[in-house]
């Protein structure tokens, strides 16, 4: 099981290593919630068709925080709630999708990407990924972009 | 451990489909929603569902839809390995400036 060939083949087929790797007779490996939240957040955001993560309130707070000088920029784990046990993890995601995508297919793709990333990086078995679509993004209703050219050169 | 089902490579399906002479291009549907949503990009015209694979194409003007579909099916079927394959012809590319399509139309 620990031979290098077995390791490579399990990586290429996308099959995760055994979850018992985290709990061994020589000691336990624990993974903090924040780690799982970040991995899930980044891998969900990567999927094409996902505009943003987070519920309405969290997005508003995030937009405010990003404007504060010296803040650490966008929070990657916004919109992600996790429950992590010794061997397993369950993920809840709040997302905003882009207009014109198939939500069913995007959700399936998020699930696949989040599960693959988490199982490869942490070895935790992902029991479920619940995706809740909070809003839909329509291009052009972004208030961030200035519509008028600057008055001074 | 949750074992994810293996899915056919959407890029390989697109390459095989576009190699068919009766296919003008892939079709994304009305809104461009028919796609495989991958991290960072999407592959137009291929939809992979647990119950099968859908291939959406825009055919060339001339051959019958049956001919287009059977050509795509022959090219793609070996790649999906047993899963149900549905081929949709969403549109026909009728290029009126192209003499070959004009000829096909009058024939």
C-alpha cells in the first residue's frame, strides 16, 4: 500500500488514499476546520460558472473589509461552512452563479472539484457537499466599475 | 472513501466530434449553458450527467440530420465506454456565401 507505484496510480486515477492514514497506531493527524474551509473555498471558486461565494450578508461584509487598508484581501473561506471529524468532513457552500449557466451541472462540477481537492490534500473522506445557490450574477450590474471616464487626466 | 465515478475527458470528445466532416462546430445551447464546467474554463457542447453524455453540435448544411448524428456517434461512442450517448443537432451552419452549401441546398 505504501509502495511508490501504488501511490502514483492512486493519484492519477483520482482515488484518494485510505482515510485511515490520518489515524495510525503511531499517532493521529488532525486537520483544523480553517484548513478544510480554505481548500473547499478555493476549489469551489475555481469552477467556471461560479461568480462568488458567500451569503448576502457575508458578501457585503467582505466587500467592506476589502476596502479597509491593510486588510488581508478577499476571504477565501467566505460562504463555506464545514464540519470536520477525525476521518470525515461535510461541506456546505453558499454560492452566486453566473447568469446563463446550468446550475445542476455547475453544482455537480463543484462537488467533484471540492471532493477531489479535499481528499487529495487532506486525506479526509468527504461525506457530502451541499451547494446552496444564493444569487445569480448578471454581468453589468456591478457597481464597482465606473461608467463615466475620469474627469481629470 | 467516496469513489468518484470516472467521466470521459470532454476535450477528447470535442476533438473527436470536430473531426467529423459533417460537424461545423460545437453548440452551447441557447444561453451557452450546455458545457462541462471545469476549474478555470468550460468545454462547450459537452454535458456529462450521471445517466449519460450529451454532445451538442451545429451541423453543416447538406447532409441529413441522421447522417450527421450517425457520424458523430461513430466517432464519440468508443470514448464514452458504455454510458448512454445522446447527440443533439442544435442548428445547421448555412453559410450562404459559400458555394458548396449553395450547391447542397439546390441539390
